[in-house]
């Protein structure tokens, strides 16, 4: 059985790139590539897969249908995590998460996904200007090759 730690290990070998797949209203699949990592959910403490996005299609799909698959790969090795997504962002407020907590959470997710930054203040400004949201995926199924 694959774990979130296993999935993150695979992701770490290729810049934490992951394919995320959501479901459109017509039942077809919408996929894109993001940087994703694993960290503790700020509210439950449970390990989740997380990424930061401003993708309109992804967010609209997840608001309506929160099921998501996140697949990390490196070479021919891959691990998929299926689960329910929760969005926290300027357009998706979460109870108990204020603007400062969102700012910090974006940084934590970015770092968990292998990111570094020379100017965190600029990072924060861009995240706010682009109204980027954090997506937290609570795993319900994990599998791999």
C-alpha cells in the first residue's frame, strides 16, 4: 500500500510536479500540472496533499465536485492519491483562517512542494494579487505501480 510519504518521495524526484484531475460539469476530466506537497492540515492535523492555485477551471470544478486525483511521477514510477478537496482562499474563506493565516499557509504549502523564494514579501503580494487559493486533499485512496 502506498502512503502519502511514498507519494511525496516520488514527487520530490521531479520537482514535486503532480497531475491533478478534476471532474467537469459534463462528467469529463480536466487535468493540469501543479507543484504539490504533503503537510499537516492546519485544522485537523491529518496529513494531506496540498497545492496553491488560481486556476479558474480547477477551482470551479472543485467547488462543485470536490473529488480529485493527484498523481506524482518520476520516470515510470508513480503514485496517485484520490480524495476530497477543500479550498481555502480569498474567494473561499474557511472558518478560523484569517488573512494572516492564509498568507502563512500559502508559504507552507509552497515550501512543502519544494519551493523556495528570495523575496517572501513579493511572493505574498503576488499570491494576494492573483487571489491564489490553497487546495487541501484529504486522501481516501492511494495506489501506485
